[in-house]
């Protein structure tokens, strides 16, 4: 077995357990405290995934680090305090080290840069991703799966949209973009030229992404009404804070009745 398989086997029973919403908040508090101190408040931590969709419990914890745009937009702050676009990327290695040293991170499954995700045309400016296991320090706490990702500010809106999900909602968004001659990913929304090759359609050219500072702007750029995170539910919608009567795929139909979720061809943009 490789290292990841060994870790998974050792933590198997704990990792099967759902994570109560209150515990996710505790885990966020620990990471946020470290990030806030190490970045002097220039980087914010957002919990995405089912937590952001207001689920009462989660299978794992997805956190995204982004530059604090409130500082960027403030008129009463010195320019030296404005975070650079790659502020979150710069501090991620140090944040992870601190979280390991204090015993919060117990096992590493994948470290930033393991798969060359930050070695593209402009190395050091792309997103970084960490996957691992964490645990609260109090007695009786379970081991929990955690992903911590750092994105440049220019990609923040797209990253939050993608990592909030749910999976079928994401596929529907990508299918909508594809049919409009666009390509949508966690890094941007851009015009794309595609060409049929055999039984597949592939992208042959992708143009620069539009600039969006919020998820609302992403929806606007695609020409569809904004859908709040708690309504992005196309599969099982039970066990949520409010909206328990939301019918399956109701959200998708709200902005395009012609989209079919789950089509395998929708995966090509991620």
C-alpha cells in the first residue's frame, strides 16, 4: 500500500463519520486564527462544500484561502496594507507548517505542488491545494478529512462557485457555459473554440477569462440569475438549515429548463 492508502486504512472508522456543523465551525476557527495572524488580516478563510450550502453535517471540510478584498476596497487604508493578489498562495506553506506543529494536521495526503498545479505559464501565481487529516485537541475527537486551497484573488469567485457545489449543479453550470461557447472552471470563465475529433469535442483555443470579483458577477457574465449557495442542491436536499421542501433539480430549472444534469460530456472543463 502507498502512504495515502495506509492513512486511509488507519483512520477509516473515523473518516466514515459525518461532521456536525458546529464542529466544522471549530475547525474553521483554528485555521482562521492561524491564517489571520500570519497574514496580518490580509487573507480570509471560507468554508465551502456542503457547509456553505447550509448542510447540518458534512463528509469532509473544504476551506479556501483568498486575499481580503474588503481591505482592497477600503479607502481608509495605507497601500502597504493592501494584500497582493497572491497573498493566500504566499502564506499557505507556512500556515500548513504551523497547523502541523500544533498537532491540528495529523496526516498529509497531498501537499501543495505535488501534481505540478502551480508550474504553468506563470509559476507561483496559480492555486495551491492541500489534502490531509485533522483533529481537534480535546479528548474523544475524531480524525476528519480536510482540504485547504489557496487561490489568487482574481480567481476567487470562480473557485468559491466550484468548491461550493453541489456536483450536479456544477456540471449544469459547465454544460450551460459549453453550449454558449464558453468554458467554466475553478480558475475562470472564458470564450473557447472547440473542434470535433472522433467521438469527442475538444477545446483547441481558450481566450482570457472575464474578470469577476464575486459569484454574482459570474452568474451575470453567463446571463443567468444568481442562485445563493443554499439553493445549489440538485441531489438529496434533506438535512439542511431551512429549505427542506426544495424539490430535486428545482434550482437548475430556475435558470434553464433545457439543462440535463449528470451528462458525462459535461466533465470536460474540469
